[in-house]
C-alpha cells in the first residue's frame, strides 16, 4: 500500500511529528511505501526522510499557518479568509503529488491539513485523519466536524479527542499514539549530558512554551515549596512563534521575581529525549488546555518516571490516579506543590507510580500501533 502523509507543521520536535515519525517506521516495517509532504517548511521533512519516507514537498502551504490554533477568534477568521486562495492552491498541489506517487491513502496529521479534506476528496485515494487534538473554540470545532464529513476514516489517540467530531459519517477509531521505548541510561550519565546537578531531585516539564501549557502554574507551585527545592527543568522551544517567545520571556521575568533563579532552569529544545527522561525524578504536566493525548505523559510512563498531570482531556485516559500517575487540579499551584512534596517524600509511592506507568505504557508499542493504523486503511471508504 502507498501512503502519503500530509503534515501541517514543520518542526520535528512537535508531538504530532514525533508520533508520525514512529508510525512511518512502523508502516515501512510492514512493507508499505510511505511519502510525506509538509505545509510549513522546517526540519520535520528531514526527520520524516530519515525515518524512510519519500519527501515530496517541504512547505507547500505556508500561508495556512496564519490561522493559528490558539489565536483569538477574530484573528482566526481574518487569517482563514486571507488563506482561502492558498488553501485551494495547496489542495491542488497535494492532489498532483498523490497522483504522481500513486497513493492509495492520503493521511492528514493535523488540523490545518484536515481542513483541506473537502478539496482533496476528488481522487481515488482513501482519506484518513489522525485527529491529535481538540481545537479550542466552538467555531473551530464546527469547522473540524464539517471537514470530517469528507474523511474516509478518523483515528484519534483518545476518546476525548474523538468526541470533537461527535457522530461523524465516517468511522472513528481510538488508537493511542506510539512511543519509543527508552534506552537504558543511568541517571548520572543523563544528568551529565544535560548539565544537571547529580545530587538534587529534578522535576521536568516537557512542553513548548505557550500559556496553555501552564509553566507559570508550576512556577507558582515551586515558590510554595519549602527549601531545599527540587530543580525544575523546563524543556521546550518557541514552537508557537511570537506567542511562545513572549511567554518564555514572561517566565524568565517571573523566575527572577519569585526568587527561583537557582531552582528553575530552561533547557531549550532537547533532542535526546531518552537522556531527558532518564535525568528526571518526576515529570510535571500542568497544562491548562485539554490535550488530545499528552505525549510527555506517555513518554514518562515508558521511561519509568512518575508523572503528575492536570486532570483535563486525554491525560485522564492515560493516568489512573495514584496508580499510573498523579492527577492535578487545573491551575491549582497549591495542589501541585503538595503533590510534588508527597511524591518526593514517599519512596513507596514513587515505586508504585513507576510500575503502574510501565504497565500502562505497554499500550503505546510501535508495531501494534502501525498494525492498527494499517487495519484502518483497509476498511476506510
């Protein structure tokens, strides 16, 4: 079978791109031919190519990125209208690429690619989505549901993400995202690789900078912790452009204002995720916007690292509270501080969370994920 993936983003460090990279490898192992096209130019295309995909285009719909996922409704509407000519042109180019590759399936991997579906549904290819997130705002969700009518099948990583399309005309399959097993690295080696102290507890936040990720909630919680505090390591980059940069600068100011200069470190984008998780005593995910899955949670579970995450969206399906992780009240810094203290002070609890997370992570295997996606291709209309 020949599959053409259409990825909206260009940044290889994004969670959707990391999941797609693993899926590409899994499908190649099953004997399929895979091609990829990105709407925004960036290193994601190189990463897909290294995974074995034939890269047909790198950045053929740059204007579509103006309609940002977390922008205001007015900005979203204005950008969407301005992008209409490019939407049509991009869909035309993608149909030509699919025809030249002789694709059996066009598989879109994000919202800005999904909205092209009505214009792509003119060829012989099956149209499949991976609906990785729940778009904010009712208008965006209505547009998603409208476009979903033209899909042949929809894959979602959680029931929460699947609910955005409701009773769609096409079948919906809940398949957890794939996660690569961690390499066996000892903590000392991992911390030396990242320049982190050896004798101090470390809590990590793995998320690109944006207010919805809740880094500021963690800073408020860290101020409440009694010294000596664990080190809070923020791993992530400016994936969301100006919004990310402004937010990161505000966090840097807040770190200084709260007197946390020695207790919080910004690591930037970390490419070696195995070392990052291997260096952490726990992972914190204080998101304020419900995620469709929660990749850093799953990765922490695979690595055997206790995880504390906001009880919103997909993460609720990944965590059984007190067994495979700890659930947090959204936006509650006091709750976060109390539960961080509890996990650090209770070795038995940490061991239970590690074991429970590892048991839960067996559902994220790459071969099983690729086989499940392949079965969707076969039944899609």
